C-alpha cells in the first residue's frame, strides 16, 4: 500500500463554508487537493493508495480523515463536492478510533497519535525541501508512507515526532512546490519504479 499523511496545522473539520473553502476552513482545501492528487487518476481511482488528512486546527479537537483507495467509491475530482463529502464524514468523528467506515472514508477524533499505529509495518519518509533526492532513494512502491506538511510546512513538534518514528527526509526537486504537486511527483516516481 502507498500511504500519504498530510498534516494540516490550521485545517478545521467543522463549520466551514463550501462557498469559501480556503477562507473558512483553515486551508482544508490544501489537504483536499492532496487527497485528490493521491487517489485520482484519469477516469479512475488508485486502489493501492491510502491517504490520511490530519486536521489540527479544529476548535473542538484534532480530527483525522482516512480514505482507503481499495474500497473508496464516488470520489469526485471537483473540490466543492469532495469538500461536501468530507464535511459530512467529519461529523462522525466522535471516537478515538477509525470506526465509521463508509465507502472507504473513515474518521476519528485525534491526530498523529492515531495515525502512526494505524500505518502498520511500513517504510516512512517525510517530504521536505532541501533533503536527499527521491530519485536516489531505495523505495518499495508497494509498501511506503510519505508525510507532508501543508501551506505552512511542519511545526517543529510534529517534525521531531516523525523523525522519532523513523521517517527519512526526501525531496522531490530543487523548488518548494505545493503539497498536492509534491504528492503527484511522488506517485509518478513510484509508478515509474513499479513498471
Ligand atoms: C507548500 S510546501 C510548504 C512550504 C512552507 N512554506 C515551508 O517552508 O515549509 C507544502 C509541503 O509540500 C512538501 N514539499 C514541497 N516542496 C517539496 C520538495 N521540493 N521536496 C519535498 N517536499 C516538498 C513538503 O512536505 C511541504 O511541507
């Protein structure tokens, strides 16, 4: 399984407006684009990808949304309808485990402390500008996890937790790109290695 974990420092899981996603959701839109980049291909879904969106900016509590490409259904490429689907799903986030799985979407009240044990045995990497080039890294395209920051990057505490988890830093190129573009570049690199 390919896994992507996006850490949204300001992203909110409740009470945002679909009319103004970037302005009302603490930039949840950045995370939604990452989910789309990870899971969607032309006319289809990547069945071997799972994505976690960790929303740390909610006034109630952190919330995490997990989408499992193996069983996901009806994921639309337009941000508004995807945002609506995510908003409805996040209303179920009341327990500290990924319990309410519907059409591949599960949610939980909690953040990284729930995600790390859920990953199982995997090789973790943190995507970080200025680190070692992904093209020279040894990667198993079928069992790997990548952690990404949002528009603000990583906060120092999260970064040190990821390093403590054993994640190795990799970069996708010389420029700082948008998080969803970094996801696309990684998927492309893994696709090339799998072929
Ligand atoms: C828009 S960037 C964050 C920029 C933020 N201003 C900072 O200084 O960290 C969002 C995320 O995309 C990933 N990213 C962007 N460019 C990258 C690169 N060249 N190599 C690896 N990851 C990258 C990182 O995970 C980053 O936290």
